[in-house]
């Protein structure tokens, strides 16, 4: 599926979680904020929060 990261399109697997995406982008362990559709995704939810197409 196609998502946008900082305004740039990115192709990810349908089962991709926030944690998977951060690891793929090599930005784990850094202080950051994750927002999906104007909703902040807390760090405790990164492993379980998967992207949905639509």
C-alpha cells in the first residue's frame, strides 16, 4: 500500500506496523512523534498499530 511519510510517498506491506516502518527507515531509538491521519500514535502502540488502506 502507498502511505506518505513527511509528505513523500512510500510503498509498504499491507501488514506494516509503525514499528516496522521506523525500523525500515533506520530511525529506531530516536525521539520522534508519529501521527496518522491527524492522530498521535503513542510509542506504546507502535508495535501494534498497523496502517490501513483507505
